[in-house]
């Protein structure tokens, strides 16, 4: 046991209404090993479960009240973890990051206006654009020997056509933590062209090393105008199912428009137990999260060593954050449909196909390694049997 986080404890999740485990049958098949949707098989920290149990002991579960303590908790967390001193008045509590992305696109852009998204990327950033009839301005990232990089000339060519940039920071699925220099350049570019930046930062607490430390977009100098930063305890503490997020918007006029959209959509609220859990996590979860991040960094490196041993034809660069491995399967010589079919029907593994993540995802698979080493070893054995030759 390391400060409350124990990687050997992975409770049975079947029968708990788990999308990852109970939902696998509809997506892949009942006997498929699920390594797809981005939640962890580890228990939430004890401070969270204890806070939920304490509140559940009171038998009345009426409408919750957003008191100032939750905002103080999130502001304290970002000051401690990211050196970002957030004004409580800039904080909006809402139902989740994904609904916030859709609300922002709907409220802050007009039909047929352009929205820039750097791909391959978390599918809901693309979905939020397409669902509202906006023009998707895809800017594929560049693959280099050192990892993914922003294609600056291509991105700069799109910005005059754009009203909004949806940023994924850190970037899921490619594993990049954007540097301060990259973020500052993005902000300068957006400001020059009058482009609103909405930054999805749900994985921001999970960067591994000081050399690639996450920097909240809203903390950049001058980011008081035209920026919405979306935050959540969901990925960090494995409480995504409780559906609570925070938006930080220093721009008063932008915040008023965004909050109005949240109210109209019924999103300016949260579950009673989500409020309790998030406050406990942000107040007391530091030690647990430090141990989790250390374990994830170790596992990312371990996974690279094992993949090189059992399926050397599959390329892999350890991510700089989180628990999502971006596997380069192009050397297998299979088109995406065949690759997915063999992965599911022969290897009996449920991974996210790279094509889910838009342009640039072809030939890739995303693997969630936030589970026990025993499960990962079984997955590696299945990969070896099917693709190791």
C-alpha cells in the first residue's frame, strides 16, 4: 500500500453498470478483454469513498446547493498542483466536460463558422463541431521521430477561417503534454485572429515528469480574454461516472454567454454525490494522486519494454501523461477494418480503433493500461499470439 493507492487492488467491475466492462458485450463481445474507454480499474481514493459514504448515511438526497467550499477546494488544488491562482469568481460548476464542449460550440459560434481541432483527437471535440453544423477545420498533427508536433504553417492557414479552437491539453490520444512555448504560440495565434480557445484539460493532473509538466491554458499571461479552461477530477481520481466539471473563464462577457448556455441546456448543476466526491478529492487527494501518477509512469515504460519483446512490429512511444497508449500498427500491413476485426474477433481485445479519433488516426489503436499488470500481461499474450509473428 502506497499512501492509500495500491495497484494490486482492482475490484470486480462486472455487474456494476460499468461502461468499460458491462458495456463491452454490445461493442465487442462478452469474452473480450476491455482496454478501451478511459477510466481506471483502480478504486477511487479512500477520502472520496468515505466522503460519499458519510453523505449517503443521511437519508435525504434532495437538491444540492453549490456552496463556496467546492470552489475554494478546486482553487486550492490548482494552486498546489499547477501554480495557478484561480479567482473563485471565474469558476463555473457544471455537469461534465463533454456537455460543456457542446454547449460552448453551440453558444459561442454560428452555423457554418469554422472550428479548429488538431487531430487525431478525443472524438467529442470533433463531434461537438459536427453536431451543430459548424465547419470542422482539422489540423492533423505532424509525426516526427521525437513524437507528435503541431503543424504550425497548416494551423496558421486555418485560423483566419476560424471562430473557435477546441484544444485537447494534454492531447488524447497521442500522449503529448504541450509545452509552455507551444501553448503561448497557440494563444498568440488565436488572439491575432480573434479566435476563442476552449481547452479540454481533464487529463491535466496526470503528467508524469517535471520536464513535461502540464500548464493550464488559462494560466498563460494575457489569457484573461477569449479563453475557457475545462477541468475535472474525473480522470485524476477515477470518478468520471459522477459527472462534474469546472470551467474557468476570466473573460466576463464570455463567461456570461457560456453560463447562459449551460443554464438553457440544464447543465449548470451537478449530482449531489459528485459535489461531495470532487471536494474531498481536491482537498485530500494529493498523496494518493502522486502515487498513482508514479505508478502510471512506471507502467508506461514497462509496457514499452514488453511490447518490444512480444510484438516488435507494433510501434509505441510512452505517453507523457495518463494511461492511454497510442499503438502504431501500420507495420502489420492491415487496413483499419481488418485490424479492428482481428483485434476483436481473433485476439479478443477491445481497444479503440485509431479511426475513432479523426484524420491521422489510421493504422493506430488506443489501449487503456490503467488496470492490473495481470490483465495487461494477458492482453500482451493475446497480441503476441495474433500479431507477434
